């Protein structure tokens, strides 16, 4: 016979071949050739739905259908399934009586049984019959024996038997399986999850057509094509988007329709399950692991996840909970140990879950499935599973962060737990998981029982809090200092306290702690000595007065005994930086710094080591190499924009950009550094990013911005650190920019005195002599400026391209006009080779003026055009306008919008405004030239242009024109010029 063909068949998504096989077996049965089909599928794949759909088709085609469903509640009810198949009062009631007649015997049922079997066969031969048992593995033993009896005796009757069972350890018993294998017409059907095309078919007509492709990809990625979960996701999606329900009732589909679907209890906690949109699947295509239109709530998805778990299959539920608890750490052996099930049973359940699309690579495809399962396990059982998982993973040597997640869910009172939590906190911090890190520290603190354990927890809090924002560690430092005095801290940890105290401007306590550590009994142990060695080097190049105040191995008063010792990357980098700051740069130190950076990664190396190695390159005159390594480290930091490590690296990047003359980049990185952590969190180190920001904004012509940053409160102790030297040096350049050369000279000389005292007098680190020379020139002391410049040229590092290039530019300014072009040509060449665009721009300006003075206007114009290109490349337009606007007579390229004969004060260039402001105040041409660093001849030429543009004949007329007038009232540029003169 043939099944009726109707449109309903198309609703069985991707089950066409299975339905065809069932129809073929039924047709063969109608011709007197009985057959049996065993449908096998994982949870939620739809074996019940397939059976129901087939039985409806069989009924429509005229076949008799005898259906039953196994249940764990009726497993002990004798002949329960037989009673569903052959109701005692029905036309096939002989089947029920036959089952009772044969009882528990498998052979020779007796004369009464033969008569009943004949009656049953006579009735069955009237028309094709389908005997169907869903979840046959849950049938009672008597019913299973009767089904085996029928299998052996109905091979030539028009009877088709269809049985369903789950994949896994809860399938039909081996004896029944053996009986099926002996049947010549036995077929096995293994159902698989839906493909992506199948999911698309499910969604078609249920959601807007333009959403179908993306939703199909997202739903398949989350569910693995499991029909039960696909329909649950669809229900949640429609509920979230308030779509109208399907008008004609539920379609015939591959979603299981057994009663267990309705028996899943509704629990308020289900609503707390995260949205399906937050789940990601390992096999999802790039860009589609997070559904764009997934529902905002996942009640249906959570219920569906529970539906297949509560299917009277205890092994399946236990093993599934084991996978949910272990997550990505799950292996068959671990799950077997966790839930106390055999390895074979676990393998069978894994196969079942995998074929159902629920697993991917040994873990649940969607974390929501595991979350839903565990939320419906009683609290004590769940906690015990977590504790067992923590012990199991700890014993297997799993990562501390993995073990810690289980400890956080269910603490374990064992000694290793505290150590694991501290290790997990540190690792989580390195990976940018701050919340997990802090949770681990809180639990570790609660479980600490001794003073030593509590001190270790506080020390970990300090280290991790410092990485988040050093401001956070202040409340804990007092406790650590007290622990150090009691001897409850390991000296290696205590060494870091010195650094944190110094960072927080608590120098007296830092000195006391360092002295105590130096005298400690375990200070000579290799590990402790390495920590002390690095901290001493850090203090030497960061806070020299503090380190020098404590006798120790680095102090000449204590004799050194050469011996082998452990050297960490941090201490090695500290030595390299110390060598650069004291002895000046050389190729060997550059090579060592790069070797250190080559072996370091952002998340695996303490930031102090990275800082020291990068600064060694910067202060060795190799910003080109420093920028390569620094950019790589910032790239490894990823999207992190906060934290102390990011702040320090951004500050170094700002200093690199400043030494390359990239003013906008220097300002940007300095601002990023200052925003990555709070200003109080920067402690005494705030001087470095502030110095870069002040220096860059000053050079960019934003003196107001620079002054505002200088008004920020800074710790007093900062001025006793390397950061204070950089800050004071930048402040001196600000004073120069606002025409306060005396204040600038005082700052530069202060820097020089401290640099000498601390043994850090290296021009590549702090070129205070050339800066002081600029201030001396502004004060009209060329002889003293020349002496400072020559002194710098003789210092270690004074011959590097940048230091020498700046020195030659200033040396030219103090020498005879005829010698200036040659010196400035060499200065330009050196500065071009080192890449400092700002200093190159200044050298080009001086060379342009010198060439004009010696009567080479064509070369001067070429130099000006070169400078224009440099200014465009480095973002130094404001500096270019300050240095070049009409400084060269007859130079091409007048100011924008200005023709040669334009009239009025609006037509004055910046240089002309500066000269005009000074002339109006009564200064002579010589005085104007000295103040503006130009020649008297240039002043005269500027005034000639001013007279023409303003329509006056001489200085007296100019004074009369501007008498009683605010010089800043004309234009913003004129206002800036006059305010600079007045300042």
C-alpha cells in the first residue's frame, strides 16, 4: 500500500528519506512481508515527532495503528505497554490476553495461547497493521518479552513494528537488540540534527524573509541544528519581537511531541538565563557567533534544554550535569570521576549528545544548556559537584583560574585552595579579567586563617590593585608595613612594598622598609636577592635619593663579594637602564634592551621590566626602535584602555613621540596615559606623562593648555624622582615660550644640579644644558650659552645625532653670522637622521634666517619650503607659523588670503605683529631682535612692511596710531602676540 501524499509531509523538515523508508516497510507489510524499524536518535532530535507524523500518514492510508509509549512511571506495571497496544475490550483484545497467557515463558505458550495467537493473527490479517512503541526502552519487562514473542512469529503477517529508543546507555537491552538483529526485515534509522538549510526551512514563514538567512546561521550555531532547541529559540525570538503566533496551530515538525515537553516545571530562575544572543558556538562562522536578532529572554530555550534532560534517563542527566559543571575542562574520564559513572556510560552519553548537536568538541555547544541544567539541580548537590570538580581539576594540574571558578561557587577548606585562589587572581589580572581577580582575592581573604596567609592575601591585593589603579592600594600599605615589621611577609614580597611606598610618596616608610629588608636574615637567598636587586635598580633610576640613603650591596660603604645570582628580566632591564642613565648610550646597551624586549610579552612580564627596557632605548637615542617595541606591546594589550600597565606604556609612547617631534601623537598618548588611571594613582610618576603633555602642547603653540596642566597639583616627592626632572625640564620650556627666560633658566639649572647629584647627567636623557643655553640667549648672554653648549658636546651621549644637532644649532646662534650656515647645515643633517621633526624645524628656521643674512634668498626660500613639508608631517603648523611667517624677505608663500598690498592690521603676519607690539611699546630695533632671536636687519624689514600695510611713515606714526589701543583687540593672533610680549 502507499501512504497518502499531502502537503503536511513537507512540514517534517529534512526527514524525507526516513519517511520514505517507513512507507516502504509499511507497503511491504501490506504484501504479507512483516518488518520492523528501530528509530534511534539523540535527545531533542525528534524521534517521537517522526513517529507521530508517520502514524498519522499510516492512518490516513487505511492502516490500523496500535501505538504505545514507554514511561519510567510504568516500568513496574506489568503488561502496561501491551495494554496500550491491545486494549482488553478492543478488537485486538486477544493480544492482551495472549500476553498474559504466555506470562514469563518464552516458549510453548500452551494450547490456550495458541488459540489466542490464532485469533490475533486472524484479526491482524484483515488489514495492514502498525505496532508502534515510543521509548521502548522504558517498557515493562513483561511487555518487552511479549514484543520479542511477536517479532519471532509475525514475520509473514501484514504487520509492521516501529520502535524508538534514545542513543546512549539507556537504549533497549542487549537481549532485545539481539532479537532485532535476527529479524530479516529489520531496519535501523538514525536521526541527525538539522542542517543550516533545515533551520532555514523551519524559520521560513515564521519570521520576516529578510531576517531568515542571518537568524538561520545564528540559531544553527547555538543549537547545532537540534530541532527542539531551534524551535525554542524561534519562540523566544518571536516573543521578544512581539510577532503574532502562527494562526493554524503548531505545525507537524521535527520537534519532539512526547508528554515530557509539557511536564517540564516552570521555574522563576529560568528567566534569569542569559539570552541566546549571548551564547557563542565554536563552530559558528566568523561574525555570526552572536545572533543579531536573538531574543532578549530565553525562557523557552531553558525549558527546552531541560525537556530532553528529564526524560527518565538518569545516566543521561547525571553525565550531562557533569559536562555542564566541568565546561571546557570536561573529558570522558573527568566526567566519569565527577558523577561516579562508568567510562563506557559516559562515552555513550557523549555520543548521544554529539549526534543530537548538543556537544561540540566535548563541551556544550551553548553555555545556556548547561546553565539551565544546573539551575534545576538542588543547591547542595550542585555545591558538592563544584567541590568535587575543584579537587579533581586541582589534582589534574588544571589552570588556577579554572579551578578557582569552582571554588568561588563552592569553597573548599583545604590548604591548597588559598594558594590556588591567589594564583588565579594574578593570572586573571594578567588576562584583563579584573572582576574574577577581585572575586578570588575576596574569597582567599575570607579563608585565610594565619597572619602569614592574611599578609599574603593583602600582598596579592596590592599587586593586583596596583595594576588596576595604584590609588586602590593605599588602604592596604599600612597593613603590609605592619606585617613586614612582624616578620609575617616573605622578603621577596616585601621588596615590592618599598616600590609601592615610594610610588605613593611615602619615602620615610620606604627607607625604613628597605633598610629592614637589607638587614633581614633571608636577604641572601637567591629568590629574595633577585627581588631586592631589581627593586634597588628601580629605585636608583626612579627615586635616586631614596636608594642612596640606605646602605646595601649597591652602596660603596658595603663591600661586594662576586657570586652567581639569579637575574630576572626585570632586574636585567633595570641594570641596562641604569647603565644608560649613568654612562650614556652605546650599541651594547641598545642590543641588550632589545634582547630583553624580544623575550617579553605584555601579559607575561611585569610592566617594570618593559618600562626599563623601553626607556633604555629612548634614552640611548633610539626612539625608532623603542616605538617598534612599544607599539607591539600596546597592540598586545588589545582593547584595554585602562590599567597601570597601559598607562605606563602610553606615557612612554608619548615620550617617544615627543623625541620624534610628532607633537599631536605625543599629546594624544600623554592624555591616554593620564586617563588610563586616576591622577592620584600616578603618584610620583605623574611627572613623566605631564612632562610629555606640557612639552608637546607648548611646542604646538597651546601655551594656555600647557599652563593649565602645570597648575595641576602634584606630589611633593615627585621632585625627588626622575619624573620630577622631566616635569621641571618641560616647565622650563613653557617659561621660555611665554617669554619668562629667567624662570626657565632657573628650572633648567635646577634640573642640571639634581642630574649631577644623582649621577644621571646624560644629554640623551635630559639635555638641560642646551635648554639652559636657549634661556641664556633669550637673556642676552651668548657667552654663557656657548659655554653650556660646548660642555654638553663633551658629555657622554653628547655626540648622538639629536643631542649634537640641537647643540650645533645653538652654537651657531652664539657665533659669527658668517659661520652660521655651515653649522646649521650640519645640524639639519643630524636632526634629519635622528627623526626629531620639531628640532629639525627649528634648525631649518635658523638656517633660513642665516642664509638670508648672508645674501642667499633663493636658498633661504628652499629651506623654508623644506620646513613647510616637515611641519606638515609632524603637525607643527603653529610652530612653523611662529618661526617662519615672513621671517625671510621676499619669500614665496605669503599668508593665506593675503596679497602683497593688502591694507590694515588684519593683513599683518604673526612675525610682523610681534615686531609691531614691541615697537609700539618703545623697544629699539636691537632690543626687538634680541627678544625675538632675529637680526636687526630683519626687524627693519618687518617694520617697513608694517608701515606700508598700516599706512604710516615711521615709528612715531606707528606709536600715534596704536596709542591708547589694546594691542590684542585686532585679531586673535595679535592678541596672542601682545599677551606673550606682556608676559
